[in-house]
């Protein structure tokens, strides 16, 4: 746990009264374990570490040395592909968002079932936060993106996590109609 806190030191989640970023990987791990029923220690470890490359600037060799090759491979799979500066130079913010979404969908499509399960736990955590911190078109866009992710990831990867995300989607849809 100390490792995660150190790697994300000084980073915070979005929104008012934001929590330290290290709370997010803990929530992802908890989702994987207690919602998804996963007990594999390497998957749970990868859930805790899933953002250390893109958010923490950690060297992949360090993860392999500390936690093993399977954990490193899972964290590699879960690390987003970002567009290059030349790809985004002439794009609007909305076009950049669409490009990043397309890259995310491509990344998810290529993931192993284990990485997909962690991605579901991650998306569940992120979606719950987005429902509180995003409004209007930003929230509607995030809802559409989340629906696409559960379309890409087969329910069989982790039925409990998959259903939990769909329950959250249904709840926010009901809430927005009232």
C-alpha cells in the first residue's frame, strides 16, 4: 500500500474536495475483489498498480522486479495508448476526446480476459466518480463511452462487475430522466 501512496503522491482525483489519487487504485482493487469475486493475488496487485505507468511515471522494469512479470504484463495492458502531439495538433478538444476514446476502445479490444476484468473494476470506480463530478455533455459523453466499453468486454469476463456497471448506467439514466 505504501508503494501506491508513494507513486501517486501529490496527485488528486477530480472534483471538489478531491481525495488523494492513491484512493482510486484501492477502490479498483476492492471492486475486483468484493464485487468481482477475484481472489488471484497477482490480479489484485495489478489492480492496485494499474495506473503507475501513466499516472505515476514508474519504470516497467521496476514493477517486474518488485511484483513479477505477470503483474507487469497486466499493468502494461492496462496502460492507455495516448495520441502523439502531432496527432492532436490541429484538433479541437472534442476531436481529441474522440481520438483518445478510439484508442481506448482499441486497447480494450486487445486485452486479455484478466486485464479486461481489471478494466471493468476500474471503469466501475471511474463511472461512480464521473456520476458525481461530471455534468451535462461531459457526463453524457462518459456514459456513451462506458456503454461502448461494456459492449466490447464480454459479460463472461466477470459477470458481477459487468452487471454492476450496467446497474450504475441504468441508475444514472433513471436519475437523469426525473
